């Protein structure tokens, strides 16, 4: 299961576009209260099967898994 936590910032849009281009199915959460409750201090964040990744880690994961 993949969840994208997004505020709609430029990096959020890049990550969303890369997920879409690679046909990943994901849930998108834009509720900042949920992100704060999870302890996130920046966005985007990507959660894959419970593992949290920041933007750079998420981009690397997408490249390595295609």
C-alpha cells in the first residue's frame, strides 16, 4: 500500500507525477493535521507498507523499482 502525503507544493507535484507515470496506485492525503500528527515536518512524504520516505528517498525508490 502506497500513501502520498502532499501539500500541493512543487516537489509534491513532481512526486505525484512520477507515481502516475509509473502506474503506481496510491492514496493521497492532503490533510495537514494528519501529517502533523504523524510527526512530518515537511512534504511530500511517501509511505510504502509502513516505511516513510522523504522526497529524495521516494524518487530513489521509484527509480529502483521500475
